[in-house]
C-alpha cells in the first residue's frame, strides 16, 4: 500500500474505483457533495425555503385524501427519522416497507415503535421467501458484489407501486448524501435488467412475487403517474447522531450499531461478503460522511476504519442455511471469480443515452438526482 | 465435552441445540463405554419417575453413573425429571431414586382448582447463595417450567434456587458437591437458560 | 409468580407462513425461519406452529422447516398439522419440539391422544378444538381446517380430550379468527370451567385489552395471538411484532386487582 492516496477532506482513498483528486488533494466524491449542498441549499435558509415550497405542494396534493405521501421505512435511522419529521411537518404519510424476509427483530421492532407512537399506517410488501432466497443466491453464484441490490430496487418499485395504489403522487425517501455519502458506484450498481439477467442465468425459481422494475415501468411511473421522488434530508439540516437521539427519546427506537445492519442480507454484504470476497470495506461511506459533516474527526474516522470488521459467525451459518449452501459451496463462492455488472445485461447504456431526459426528470424531482448523477454517465475509463 | 445421556426419556435435541448455539461441544449418547469416559454429564428427563429409574437400570447405567458421579466426581446436571431422580424417592412411584441428594419428590396438590397442574410456564427463581451454576445470572432471570411434581431437599444446604407456585415453595435448583439439578428447562429459557448452561460448561 | 403465557400462534402452509381470516383467505406473511429468529430475539414466552393445510392436503409435516425452527428457538415450541402416526410424532419431539397439537386425527381416532400422552406425558399433548357458532348460537366442533363439521359438542369433547390425556387445550374460534374483534369469551369460559387442564384461548385478539378480557372473563390460562403479531394493525401491512411488554404487564396487574 505504498501508493495509497487518501483524500485530504474525507477518508476515501485511491483504492476506490473511479476516485480522483483535485490540486488540493480532495476527492471527487467530496466535490460532488459540495456541489449538491450548494444546489439544494442543504441545512441553510435557502434549503429550508425550497423544501417548504415542496411541503406545501405535497399538502395541497393530499387535500381530502387519507395520505399525501408515502415514506419508505426499513427500521433504520434515516427512514425512521424521516417518518418522525413527516408527522411534524403536518404531512399525512403512509409508511411503506419492503420485506425481503431477512429482517432482524430490531428492524421490525423499530418500525412497530415508530409507526405506533406516531400513529402512522404501514403498508408492507412481502416477497415469497423461497423466491427471495433464490434471487439472493443467484447474485452469489454470479460472483457480483451487489448481493443486496434486489432489495434496493424492489424497495423503489414497492414505493412507486404503493403510491400508485393509494393515489399518492409524492414519495419521500430517507436518503441523505450528507450523512451517508454518495456510494462509489462500481460495486453498487443495480437496475431491473441486471437483476433479471442474473436471475435468468443463475436462478431456479420462477420470478413471480419479486417486484421487478423494468425500464418500461420506470417510464410509466415517471410519465404517466408523475410520481415525484423527494429526499427531504437533502434540504434540511441532518445528522445521524441527532436523529438517533430524537428517535430514542420520542419513540423508544433502538440503534442497531451500524449502517444497514438492521437487515440480515445487508449485514451480510457489509460485514462478510464485500470485505471477504472483494476486499471492500463500506464503512468508509458512512465514516467519510461523518467526517465531512464534522460529526467525527478525520483521525478518529481513520482509526475506526483501520480496525478490523468483526463478522458475526452466526450470520454465515444463517446465510448458508437460508440459501442451502454447503460449506464447500460457500467457500467456492467466496473464493470464486469476481464479476461486475459489466459482465451482464443492464440498462446502463440506455440510461446514458437518455441523459438529457433524466436530467430534466431529476430537476422535476421525477427521478432521484443521485440516479442522474450516478447512472447516466459513463464510468471513468469507459467510453 | 458434555455427554447428554440418552436413556429414552425426553427431548435431547433442544439441549444439544443450545450447547451448539453457545459453542459448547456436546454429544448425545446411550453407549455405556462412551458414558464411562464422560468428562461432564447432562441427565435430561421427561416422563415418569419409575420409568426413568427403570430405564437407567435396564440400560446398565446405574453402576456406571454411580461410579462417575460418586467416585470420579464428574460434574452432572439433571434437568426436570433428570433432577427429580437425583433425590431419594418420589410420590410418583415406588422405586428408589438415585439418592445422590437426599430429598423427596412430591405431588402438587391444590384445593383451588383454578391453580392448574402441571406448573407450566415462565417463573422466577430466588437465590440466596453464590454457586458456579448460578453465577452472574441476570436479576430478571426467568425460566420455563413444566412439572406436576416438585422437589424438597431434606438438608437446606442442598437447596440452590427456590420458586413458588400456587403458594407452595419448592427447590427449583439443587446442588451437592459435583451434582446439580434444575427443575426448569434451561434449554428452553432463552438467554437466561443459556447463561446457566454456559456456567455449567465452565465448571 | 407464574407469568401468563402469551403465545404467538403461527400458521404454516408447508414452507410459507400465512395468516387467515375466519379460516379462509390465506395472506402470505413471510419466511418461517426468519420470523422465528425475530420472535427469539423478542424473547417471547412460547411459540405454536400449525400447518393448517397439512391434513386436508394429505401432507406429512415439513420436518426440514420444523428442524430449522427448533434449531433457532430457545423457548417452548409446539407443532400441529397432519399428525396421524406415532412415528411422526416421535420425530417432532426428537428435533426439539416439546408439545404436539392434535385436532383432526383426534376426532377420527381419539385413542391416538391417549397413546401419545402415555408415551410422552400429558404435558406434551395439546388438544385442539376449532369451534364455530351456528345461527342459533350453538357451538359446533369442526375438523380438517374448518372444512368438516363434526357431531361433537365442544364441552363434552373437551372433557373427553382431558380424559384421554391431553394436558392443555387450544380453543380456536373460527368466527373470530383474524377479525381483531376480541376473543369468544363465552366458549372459552364454558370449557375452562368444565376441565381442569390449562386452556389457551385463540382467535380474535386485536388489542392488549382483549388479552386482559379473555384472561379475566374467559378464565383461561394462556392466550394465543395470530394477526396481532404478524400485522402492524388491522388492515395494515405485515410486521412481525409482539405487544409492548410494559403495556402487557399493566394489563396483567389490572386482572390481579
């Protein structure tokens, strides 16, 4: 690791695909976040005003309706806090949860506590457990890092489906580029075609209940249903420790000790699969975000980052059991060939061709801005 | 290594599962050779007193166990009926118990028929002494019981934990030297039971 | 003090977890093993699994799933559904369940209860009675997942099951199942007064108050929860949960007074 360059501002280093540094030694991810902060006025008066305008339009849209927005929930910090804020802003949210059947008790308990305390209805979409396991397994067999991508995409699709079902135009999502960072894209790509292709090649069970979002459906949600995707935490002042404090005090919510660790599939990705197969340590997203936001110092972050990840041996057993993998098969997967989304069919090229269209859509909040930023450009080194 | 004695009385799978969960090596065995080499013994038991004693005799285990427990002083933990047969006698049957801890196994009798038999469900235990088996048990520990007979030891010093049901106070755990018994099922008592079996594994 | 047992009663159809309303309309709930993990983490008192279609579909119990469940659970476990021979019952016990729930086959062959109880003890046998009220307000016993009306009268049948050796009774009101409207107090009380073994009331729980009500007025000993532990609230999304322990304790205290 002689040539390891670390960003002067956060802790991202030259091992991250697609990273480059400016003359001050600051990485492109930090630059991207600065740009977004200016654009959204995050945590400033401008941001607040922008968001208040959106709020009043949402409220107007829900006049005389039971709900005026849907809010995606996972039991984690950001989405729980967003639900709390939605109520405080006077919105009429319907909480929406995509159950990939790998939840931990802490996730479901948090959803129970928050929705009960705030008196918010919950809609859940549960995938067939055998199908979920088959899709997860196909990602392992494919040797790609995006093990949990099917959950991320399904979550978006379920949010959009539910919004359509209840005649709601606004979808609120608890993403915060400030608190979470923009994840490096080369090991975190997903779209409907990618998931379908991997499952076609490696799956065994028919895809019936998995809420797959095709390009056609994506267009339908945008153009026919006019669904707006709002990320309130992009506008307002937000930090995870502050959110946790409020949630614990107001709802009895409980912290689960790390980003995405409330779901066993996500936990497996971050604590076992990525570090052990790909040498990827995703803690740098959150840590870098915390450094940028001034929650912890850069030295502290580096110190934490340099400590080994401690996987739960029981989780490995759980994964083997759920996916019917023998010890040998599991070892073969961990030591087997590494592939990326480029080895499979995706919509990536199509997204790039539609770049100007999606830019416009992002400006109109019909697709998330991060989608435009991440998916509509060729990756560094690509044509 | 803990040897779980399979003498045809009850549910061994769940004891084995819990040991596995807490990373303690154990094996289920009815083989007399294997048992005579045991380093630590777990004596389960569900069913009736006489049947249990008979099965122990039939399987030729009586002499081996006497040797292991009384002479070699190997730690042993009896669970539920496995604890009751450690005593001298029972109102449930006519046969003599293993008689390693002097005491009597008695029948629950209540005048009020709203107090159901068996004593089934989660109950608390009271402790007045420190003992390796009950070391560091959480304040709010609760355990799963299911039994129609209860143990009263003759010598108070052999009583380790006490529990009350329907006004009757009984010994929910007993101990003498290297011999322990619990009336409740640690293997069915969540983290509380896990702690207790962990303690036993460390003895 | 003995705690009142609050038992999540989970319905299986082979490998899937479901929930019914009035014995009809199966709603898909999720993965049994993961759900069990959640209940394990929540440290619930006890779990009951019923494969509601095993008998009707002439299936054997799914031992693979049940083994998976038993390996995860460190609490009392019971299983019912498709139990029609002694060897299968034996297997259920050997994998780590300590009670079996017997319904349809007891109607067909009452001696089966006796045989299981004699071998494994009364505490290992839960007799299960599905009851439905007719228009005249009379209760009838049903078997085979509510598809077959029997000639049995619930109270007499309960006494008979006790005589045969059942150690507990699970009383399920078909009318109240999945309605969230509360338990059938009347039938639970009648049966609880007629037998001396513990009664588990099942069907209809929708709130913590309902639990208190059936314990106090129905004089039952334990309560089974279905919809309440798998949905956020009536008509709402799937959410594996358990009632707030503090609120439950408050309700128990009310009963004691």
